[in-house]
């Protein structure tokens, strides 16, 4: 017998039928193909890998061999090839209307598809918190820490589970209608992310650049494999490099004090410097070090003797405050000490601003394709990681002071914060807290300038060794806390810097060579390819993936069950392809920041499934000789030349 309750269920389901089964679209526009990663694909199985003199070595035998249950062959992704593959399409799928549970029909439920440089000196890293007047963060929030228990000597990716979604009460549909219940406020949506500038290398949202001296290693004929790096440069005085590093003696006439001899150079303080003469010399310096007017690269100014904000010149840097007050009192003798200090502060900051912004303006005008910025800016000063309730948050006063430097963020075309590690943070989950908050502050200030068509890119400066123990390399867990954090939070890249003292003998050079092959290069390959996958699948190739919650533990890592990293002919290759569950994992933990002028709304699960199917069918496979030829072409490494600033790019 049909009851009144059953009749209501049938009527409700009939009313929901158009939502559950939307009409099929009459036509689809031609699929838009997007380049995915700098990859050369291959339609062969593991048994048809190159033989003979190809010298294939698997990075880690501990990696599980991917189970291939499909008739489609696995795919090779060459991290160092210039060729690109078609991987995705633009989808025009009708979104399914949300379904709700009716308490009258709770015997069956329908679940909807989810739609979802020692900085470049050692002073930057004091042994403990600096003796500065900066207050510590008053936040009592305890952010999640990074679990490193999953890491081993083998190359594995994070298995950290994403946090559960917040549970929301379902909307109640009743039939017949009942009295209206009080309205529940809708959850507040996060503010839209500002657009960011397009990456330097097409479809490569995250890159790592090399800036380590190699003169000693070359003397001992020790090779250093830099194939996964995009842009290889040395800190030495070599013109025409992808990364030009301007120390105090390489750009203009930098006023500062030699703390050893106490000698004042170029006036000693900004107020006494000759700005016009400094800019004239800077023009000649830029022409010498950046020879090409059209090539692209990074231009980093490393001036660390004083800071442009008066209150940040503490410790040994107080000499600049003392000299500034003395300079003012030479002409304004009627002022008392307090008045003189206030006037001197204003003069110092105005002169510092004129000098720094003037250098950036000249550099951007002369070499507009280089990304200009100052090393160590912005800073977060989030020390104190040995305290019991360390959160990594930048102190409120520091954030306020960084807001005062708006003129610097407006003048810069890139930001270069430092994420160097001390030994006290080795294999320490708090390293991730320190790094992610420094990066987050850089991303925050990059969005402060208005009307610039996109936020400035952020490149994190890191080292392969510890600041206070420069013969000890970062572990796998430390790389996750630095490189992995940087990529997941949404920076454009990282710069691996090294001091001459780090690699000054045969032993240290041999150790670096081994570390690159065994640990660092495989991890760089992992993260950069994962960032490309996420960008192209989730963000339609039009944006960069970044965490939905910057303080979460989601990482851009390849699933070791579906991918293997191989070392083939001095190239690092990725063997495998993502599964739909891999793409859904990206969707759960990451959102998209669009490139300027493009739309990159994250794909729904259904759209991800279609894009994955399309990428498998649309020529992700090329014959073996194509890969072999491309690899041979890439192995012809060109040296630096004065006329071509791009010959050292490994793209």
C-alpha cells in the first residue's frame, strides 16, 4: 500500500530530476589545448627504456613500481627538455545543481559530485632572537606542524592527510512547506586572490635557480649536475648571467661604514652620499653585468649594511643612527638630543628611500626583462623557534613596518626573502612554520601596490647547507620545509645560493656533487613537475596552485605509487601519469592564483576527470627516437657569453 509519506518522496524526487540529470549540451566547442610541462612524452613501457650507453640509473629503488592496469603506456616527462606536451583541455561541462537530503526520504541518500646568501652574510641569522625592540607576536594560535615521520632516506612524497572539511548543516526541504525556520547566515567566502605576473618560463609556475660558486669544483674536475635548475649562475663577477647579484661594490656608490676599520665609505650614511654620482656609476655597472637588453633574468641587490627604516638599525647597525644625529647637529646645533634624533630619522629614511628606489628605477628602465629587487626584503623577524609556543607568525610590529615600506614594494619587480636554516631547525617541524610565514609575509606585501597589473613574483633564497654548519647538507625533511613549503604557499621560485667558504676544497665539492644526484635534484624534479601538473589540470594552465590554507600541511608532491624519477643521460625524467585521485588531492588542498589577464577557476572533480581523459587520448605519446633526439640536443650545454645572457638557461 502506498503511504502518504512514500507519495511525498516520489513527488520530491520527480521535482529534483532536472537538477540531478541536466540536459546534455547540444554541442561542445573545440577543445583548447594547453602546454603542460617541459616534457617529452614516450609511448613505451619500462621494458623499452634506452639501452647501451644511455646510463640509466633509478634514483631510488625504494620507490614502488607503478602498477599499470591500462592498455595505455606510461608517460615520460623530461624535466630538462625544451619540448612540451598537450595535457589538458578547456571544459564546458554543465554544473550539477546541489542536492539536499530530505528527512522524509532518509532511507536513501544521493551524494553530489564534489566541486570543489649567512644571508648572503651571516648577520641575517643570529644565534638567537635579535636584541631588537620588536615585540613578539601575541598570537596564541597553534598552527599545525609538519610531520616528518613519513620521510626516509628513499625518495618518497608526503602522505599527510588533508584536514577534514568543516561540516555544514544541510538545507532542509519539506513537502508540504512548513513554517519558515530562521535563516542561517551563509559562510563567508575568502576574498578573491589578486592576479600575479606570468611565470618567467611558460607553463612552469615554480622554478629553482642555481647561484653557487663552482670555481674550486672545476679546478678539481668535479662535475655538478645542474640539469633541474632553470638559470645557472655564479655569485662571482661574471657578466651576462641569468642571475646578476649586485654586492655593495658592484652597483653605484653605496654609502656605508666598514665596521672593521670604522672607515666611512661613500659618505658613510645615505644623507651624505652623492646620489647623482651613484646613479651614473650604476648605469655603467648595469651595462657591464647585464650585457643583453632583451634577455630575461633575476637582478638581486644585496645591500645589508643598513636598513631603510631607522628603527630596524639595532645592534652593530646603531652606528648609522649615531652618525646621522652627529651629521645633523653639525648644522643644527640649537636642537636638543630628542629633536635631533627625530630630524635625523626623517633625513635618514628619505635619503635611503631615494637611493634604493632610484637604483630599482634605473635597473628596471635599462633592463626591463630582469626582475629587480633587494635581497632580504621583506623580512619577517620570526625568530624564537626554541620557545615552547612558537607559531612562526611575523610580529605585528614587523608587519606594520613592512607596510611603511610600500614605496619599496612599488619600486621592485620581484621580492627576495631569505629562508636559510640554522642547525637548531634541522629535521624540526618548526622549520616549516618559520619558512611558510616568511613566504606568506612576502606574498602579502607583494599585493600591497595598486594598479600594477599583478603581484610581483617572490623568489625565496635558500642554501643547501646550514648557516651555522656549512658542511652539513639539508636532509629530505629539511628540503620539504624549505623548497616544499615555498612551492606549496605559492612563490614563483627559489634561488639556491652558496658562499665560497661552503665549497672550498675537494672534499666539499665531492660531497656537493653526490648530494645533488642523490637528494636535491630528485626533490627539485618532484616539486617542479607536481607544480606543473597542479597548474595545468586544476588551474587550466592559467594560474599557479597555492594552499587554500597557507598554514596547512598540503604539499605539491608527486604520488610515489604513480610516478618514478629516473636519471637518464644527465637528465632527470619522471615516469608515470597522475590518477584522478591525485588530481582530486590537489583540488582538496589547493586553490588557484590566476596570471594577469587570465581566468583560472579551479576545475571541478568532473572537469578534472574529463581533462585527464583528454590528456591521455591526445598525443601524450611520442616515439622513442623523438625523446632520444631531444635529450641529445639538450646535452649540448652552452657556456656563458657576453652577448647572450640566455645561453646558460637549462630550459
